[in-house]
C-alpha cells in the first residue's frame, strides 16, 4: 500500500510491519521504543526530519528527497539484503552511525543519488562476504568513513566500484578478526582522496595503479 504521514512514533511494545508499502514522511520518525519490520518497503523523507530508530535490520529502501535534511537522532541501519538508500538531499549523521548493509545482497553496494552524507558521526560500510564491491556514486561525503569486516576469520576483500572522493573525511579500514581484510581499488584503478587514512591491525589496502591522496594523517600499524 501507500502511506503519507506527518510523523510516526512506534510506542513501547508496538510493531510496525511495513511489508512492501511505500511510506512518505512529512516529519519525524521515532521507532526507538518499538519495532519496525521493514520487509521490502520504501521510506521516503519528503520534508526535514529527525530519525530515531534502533531496529535491526532497519530500513530496506530509504530515500531522502531533494532539498530535504534528515538528521539522525540515533544510529540507524539501512539497505539490508538487496535494499537501497538514496540521498538527493542531506543526511546528517549528527554524531551517530549510519550502518550501510547494502553489500549484503547486491553488488556494488553503496549510496544512490546526488546529495550529501555529512555531520559529526560515522558512515560504516559492513562487509560479510568473501568478495564484494562498493561504490560512492555521485553522493558527496563529509564525515568519518569506516569499512568494517563482519565475515568472521575469513579473508575478505571489498573492491571499489567507483572513485572514493571524501577530502574532508577520515577513512578507516577496520578488522576485528584474525585474517586479512583488504580494500582494493580494483583493476580500474579507482582513486581515493581523503583527509586521514587509517589501516587498523589485520587490514590492508591494495592500491594497484591508483592515485591515493591523503591530506593529513596516514596511519598503518601493519598486518598481523
């Protein structure tokens, strides 16, 4: 079905099951006390909004319209298992974490649109497969970026499918497991331009023939 709501609050003990609905929001979304079951739904923010929702796996298709600013009131999960998130306006991370699970079901994962993801929070790409692809597309980045391996102790590679252009952002490759997690610029030699670049333990960057631009700090403690 199709819904248009001025605002939404899911109260404690409540569950909103969206199935395949398209839900257009003209105001705030607060699912912090209840449960949002996204199904294959699409949530479109057509007006400025504060979004608070701690439900995993969170939103399936999430869209921020042109000239709209969506501000995170909590960390949120998006695009799990073939979902997409489209940012044509501004998505302000506001000190929270925007978890991008788009790599879990499609390749390449990553944002769609021509807007901006910004703020003092973190944009975290979650990878759980042997080899996946991720693309920034035409969305501008202005916040901390973290690529995180969730694939246990399997050796995993995340391959860029576009240039990564985020000259005001820190970029961290994080791995909490024993085998190596690698970011590859691919045979297409996609470029990386960031403010700071950090390779944490058991992480690696395969630069191929790419241009890597780091404006300030490069930290690489090494593998293993």
